[in-house]
């Protein structure tokens, strides 16, 4: 089952960049703060924090998972992300199935992001000029991730929606890594699973994937 839902991106390492923009919102910001300025300022601040913590840089998984779970996920529109990744199957799911899908998908992403966080040493983020109206409520923040061992910059783009009911004013709902949107990548995989085994089959596959990942991580410690 593990192979069915593992991301087709072979660039999980590059997902570290995706994490950087997510981590960028670990501190409150005013709603009127431009999305790109917030991402850039907070990313650089948090990068320095991570890179100065030996335990995080050494890949301490429990601490990395706690960091992602408590500081990043609350700032993501995770229901929208999950619904988009599941696609048409989401409309077929019962409330209980939707909750299970969110729980398992969250675990999958948290562990993926936590593992990638350990790879940010020496990396820096820069933001490209925004291509959105000043009053836009849905924007794309385009950034590049550069590191001492990276010959070419890594393209990292983020879709954000305005969320005035939050302290930060914005929420992430998709991430683009090297030209590939994360939600669309999972959607194609999940659609195959739903077509073959239904919503419950997708839930089982996600649970098995997460279990295998946890066991692999435990074996390394």
C-alpha cells in the first residue's frame, strides 16, 4: 500500500522550502501585512531559530513533529487542502470519513515536513515581486530557496487565502515545489485509490503509509 500514495515528487528534500513558508507564520502578524512580506520576514527569522537548535538540525523527529504540528498546521486551511487533494471523492465521504481523511492526511504531511525541516541548514529564502492587486483575497507568493550546496535556486510558490478571522490574516492552502502543486499531486494518487477501493480504501492506505513511516523513523532512533 505504501507505494500507492507516496508522493510522485522525488523532491521531498525540496519540501523543506515548503516548510519554510509554512513556518514563516509561527509568530502573529497584522492582517494588513502583505503576504509576501510576511513570508519573507518570518521565514528568515524562523530559519535562524531552527539553524541555531542542534536538536532540530540533528533531525530529532519528536521535536520536529511537535514544531510542525503546533506552529504550522494551525495556520493552514487544512480542511480545504484535504478536500482539494481528495477531489470528487470528498463529496461522497461521510462526516466521519472526512475527519479520518483529515487526520491521516495531516499525519502524512506533518511527518514529511518534519523530516524535511532537518535539511534547512545554510538555506535562505527570497521572495519574488507579487503579481496581485493590493486588495486581492487569494494570492500566490513566489519564492526561491538557495543553499550553499544548491547549484540552482529551488522554486517554491504558495497559494494563500485571506483569513481576517486569524491573527496572521492569511492561510496557506497549496504549495508548489519546482513547478508542481502539492495538492494536485496527491489528488491524482488519491483518485486512483478511491476509484479502486472507495473512500475507506483511501483511509486504510493512508493509515498504513503513516504506520510504516512511523516504524521506519523509530527504527533509526
